[in-house]
C-alpha cells in the first residue's frame, strides 16, 4: 500500500512552515483579493477606505519629518535587533532534565509583542513622512492607516494561534523522541528550537511587509 501524498503547500514561507509543522494541507484555492478583503472589512472600514481613496489633496505641514538614508538605516537596525533577539532564544536552557513548553511559549509571546511594537512605531513614522511628500502619497498614507486599523485585529487574532500550534508540535516531537537517533539524546529539542526560530523569523518578515512597502513608496516620492 502506498501512503497518500500530501499536497505541496504554496504561498509565503510563514504559511508553508506552519502547514508543515501542523502536518496539514493548506487550501490551494486562491480567492481574489477583493473577495478576501470583503470577508475581513466591515462596512465602516469599507466606507473609511472609500473616503481615503476619494479624498482630496492634503496640505503639507511645515517642519514635518523628512525621509533620508538615516531613516532606512533605523529600519534596518530595528529589524536586525529583532533578528538577534530571536537568534538568542535558540540557546534557551533548562535546569536538569526539566523541559517545559511554557518557557518557549512565553518567549514566543515576548518576541511577538516586540515585533508588534517595533513595526507599529516604524509604520506610523513612515506614514507621517509619506503624507508630506505629495497629494498622491498622502492618499496612499491614509489608505495604509485605514488598512492597518481594519486588518490589524484580524492579523493579531491569527498570529495569536501560532504559540498553540508550536505547543502541539513540541509535544509530538517529545513523544516521538524514541524514533530519533539514539546516539543524540535530546535531538528532538534541538529540532524544535530550530523550527521555532524559523517560524519567528518568517513571522517577522510578514510583519515587516507594510514597513517595506512604505519604504519603497518613500524612495520613489
């Protein structure tokens, strides 16, 4: 008998990693962007988005922060510091033989809070700069503000499920320890640490996408 073949999951690295760790097939359907957004945006958000798209030019405020290489360097520095913090969690230790997922869960939640704060701060600052460059860019900044307000609750709700998924992965690896290389006791824990680090880095990339988008717009303004 042949084992059924799992469907190859396509899409962002973050989604593919979660599908692999959960050992599930992700849906392969690709609904259009308007169809997907219609499920996430309330009527109030839709009105706000329409207003932002149809709004007239905004007045440029004197003394507003300007975009330069120092801003890009700051974004890179923040991203780098988050990467270093995630890499540092790779060496989480335990007293004796006690291995408890609660420690990993707390560290994951800590990294998520740090990413939320850092990306939110950068996004707001970059949006303020973008709003002062031109009427078209001011409209883009307003649209981004509406989209952040509308989609952030949904994003946070979905990302909040990741620690629980990792917890299930942790338990599966621990229970299957006897199937791993007997010459390397505790190899399952190293596997989990690597997987958790990969998921965190992939989540960081997802969270930085709006920041990268605003940076790209500022470079062309």
